């Protein structure tokens, strides 16, 4: 799961991102499967996914594609669709903000 920052709250609970693996039969792994720890050949590809049901474009099964899936979840789903909901006052004068430091991966590394 990707988003673990200080801005996490009820609005972000259903938006835990992950890299799903595509099995040989076409089905996808779930949020609890660490695709990096599965046996070689378990998956034919990776794709970014979110607990809310959002999925992104499938990528080949490579380390670089895994990192791209992480970035795609953040830039194509979380930032445009969820982040606007998080940036709101949580108490008088204390806005919640989220930065790239709130993710457990490097959002900008290519």
C-alpha cells in the first residue's frame, strides 16, 4: 500500500494504492499480495490499482514497470481524484497538506 502520510484520514482510507500482478489466467492479485515476493513467472504483467477499484494501464513485469505503477497510481488517481478531498481544514487554521514525502516510494524517480 502506498499512501501512508500525515494527511491520511477517512477520506483516504478507501484509496490505498498497490501494484497488482496479472496472473496467467488474466485475473489480478489483491491488495495483500506483495508481487515482488512471488515466484518468477507468477505474473505476466503489473498494473497500478487502488482499494477503491481504480486500475491503471498494465505494464510489463519488470522492476522499472513496478516503480512506474507506483507513480501512475499517485499521479493518475490519487493526486487528481483524492488529494483535492484531503486538502481541507482539519481544525481552525490547520490545513491538511500532502507532499511527495507522504508516499512510501519516490514519486519523482523515473
